[in-house]
């Protein structure tokens, strides 16, 4: 369902989005308004985010009895909404015409109210901090004759010292950001994000309670409810997400993001390039461009050879004599040029009965030299291919991922959120190639050579490595050169949370002092396997095993060429026989007809 809305709330959304930071409310429905404001701050239509101040005034002709007012105030102070509204002041009317004096504690000072024939106003709030956060606190007294009875701030900054107030924090295990073992007793809590939370808790003096489920980041539905770390925070079940989160647009409609404190990148480990098949050995000595140049040169040289042959016969032979040579047709010239490509000298160079012309001799000589250089280069490349293994092109860039239609996966589908709406065609294809499955399925795919896996690269160069990737599986994988994408990391709180100002203040101090870089290295040394980290970092290294012995697969390509040539020759021979038989049968005279003609001649 969509986010719950009421028609009468629209007038309140207008000043909220206009940036109003304080509200004076006069109502008899205090409970309703206390629940309405936090719900509106949480609404996707609420744009301006801030911690606001509130002053609730009574209605003069509808004053509540004192007992009813105190009960209502205590009920309000016990609600969850008061945890996100520290700056709330209520006004209570004290009737000085009562015959008995009253006592109040204002800032821990006992004050006795005089019996005056006038109205005195008490300003009170909730304690908010400490273990008894719902306690009633009287701030000051006021009347129109004296004014405020005491000097003091009606809205003190309660976030400076939370006095042991318990916050509910949520997150997940994501090494090295968070190192958590929920099953171990006592539980293990460490990681660079948790190290910051521990220091922040010490600075503003709060305690914490962990909350989690099996949905990791989770999701938020249009009505504001959800699951996982983000869903819990959206529903006000948790105050703070202690694990780094990317800046996601949809979730920002229901949550607040802190200032960025470092950048991480998503990078893939893809299957290592496979050894090229043996039948490609004859092709590998030259690149694609080189082979195109060779083919073009054959056709160009054939055409030049044919044109020179025609010109020589026409102009050099003289007296209109027409000699038939080995270069009389373009096809014959093509066979001669192709023979030069494999160092087969034309037979006319050894047959003096063939007419010989100076232009043709010069041209053929230079073609022999040209193709000798080409063939020598091919021989050198072939020797290199036979001694050094050749592999298929690795997947190093996002374009490689898209063009080769490579499938990829990861332990969380959150990797897709930042790129699912990209307009880049390569990225769009990469998103389509995402696959998701259980941890068992993911582990089974690490050695099949048909799946890439997402890792997250941290500030200091270390990686979040999913549990199904270890040193053995990295023998089959290789890290890419190019990141899939990068994004800054933030912490998450409730929309309009009073914690945000303090969080950003201490977050910037930790970031600017380099503490996150220090904590990352500390956590990796303390809790993670350096060998697993090195297996990823060194996966691009090529180890030289030296020259290798020739194997049968090195000459498979030569056998393929031999079989192709024999098959082509056999097919040509059969076609020539069929053609010759059909040609001779067309002009053959039947024997009976021949005998009848001979008899007719004798007669």
C-alpha cells in the first residue's frame, strides 16, 4: 500500500517543506499531534530534513484537569515518537488562586509557588536522556508580571550527553566494515564501522542494543514499512544503521544519509582466461589486422601480376603474337601468388621453354622477396606460439563484461541498486546478466568458469570477500582491471533524526584524521585472512613456467589443414570426374545408330 495520508495534513506539510524549524501548536489533541509530526517527517512528500523544536499550548476554555494532564503527559513521554523529538516543551497552567502552596523542582532546585491571585505557567519537557528517558522535567515558570522565574534555555542541547540512553542499532556482518558473529558467546562485534560507533558512543555517552534479521540491507515498501537494516530504521524500530550504505535514491525518501566518509568500489573477479585450442595454432602467429593485410596483399599482387602479364604479351611480344603463359588468366595469377605465400617458386623460373619478359621477371622476383619476408615473420611468430602458451582475452573492463555477455553474481542484490537505472549501454547489459542464487549455488559456480563474482574494494585496498571465495577458488578467478562502479559510503538514520547533527560532527573528525584507514588495516590484521586478501590481489599475476615441451595439441591445427586440403582435393577430383563424364556423354553417338549409318554408306 501507499504511504498513509490524511487531507488535514497537507497544511502541515507546507511549512515543513518550507524549512520551518519550530512549531507552536495549540490543541486539545496532544497525543494526535505528537504522532502526526514524526509521521509527516517520515513521509516521502517531506523534503526538508531537520530536527525541529515544538511548543504545545493549551486551549484556555478547555483546560484538562491536573491529574488527567499529568497522565496524558506521562503517556506521551513513554511513546516511541518522543525518542526522535528531544526538543518538545509543553505548557501547563498553574492556578495561583489555590489555597495550598505547591512545590516544583526546576533544574534540581526546589521552588515553592506563592499563593497569588494570578495565573502561572509551567514549561515542562521530557528527560529524553539516561535510562529514565520518560521522566518529567520542569524547565521554568512564567507569568505576565514577573516573566520567567529563572534564567535558562528552554531548549538545551540534549545530544551533547545522552547519559547512557540506549539506542537500537542495526546492521549486518560485512567484513572488514563489520566483523560480527551472532552465534558465538559472547558475540563478536568489530570492524571499522563498529569502531567508529564505539568511539561515538563514548563521546556522547550512549549505550546500544543490536537488532538484525536475515534480510541484510532489506527493502522499504511504499507505505514506509520494510525489513532488513533499512526497513527497521524506516519503521523506527532502529535508530541507526551502523554499516556503510551507498547513496540510493528510493531509500532516501524514507531515510536520512550522513556525510560521506569514504569511497568504495564494486569490482568483479572473473574466470581466468582459458588456454586457446590447438586448432588455432596456425592462425595465432599473426593478429587479425595482420591477416587482413596479408589477404589484401594477395589480391593486390594478383591483380598487378595479371595486369603486367597482359601488358607484356600485348606490347613486348610484338607483331600481334599471342602467347599463352602461366599468367594468362587472373585465376592462374592467384594460384601463383598463393604459392609465393608458402615459398613455392613459380615453375616458369625453371622452365626456359616459357616466354620470358623483363617486366615479369622483375615483378616475380620482387614478389618472391616480399613473401619471403612475410613467411619468415610468420615462422618466427609460430615458434613463439609453440613455446609460449596462448590464452583467450581476459575480462578486464565493463565493456568486456557486456560484449562477451558474461554472467555475474554476488552475495547481495544490493550491488544492482546503484546501476539499475544507468543509461550506459554496457552497464545496462551488465545489469541484465545478473544472476542470483543460494550460497551453495554460488560456491558451486566458482570453479565452472562461466560466472563472475562481485567484491567490494575498501579505502585501503582491502576487499570484502564473500565466504564462498577462498584461496582455492581464486585459482580459477582473476580480478578485473576496471571497477564496475564506485560510490561514497554513508550511515543511515531515521528521516529527520536528532542524531544526525552529532553523527556528522564526529564522522567528519574521524574521516579527516584518517581513522577509517587505520581501523581498516587494524581489522584486517586482527580478524581477516591476509592470504585470502593476497589471493585476490595477486590473481592477475602471470607466473612464467619457462619454455614448454611440444605436445600433440600444438600441431592439431596442422592436421586440420591437412585434412581440409585432402578433403578439398578429393572433392575437386570427384567433381572433375563427374563433369568429364557428363561432358563426354553429351557428344557420344549411340552404337546402334552408328551401325545403321555404316550400312547406309555401304549400300
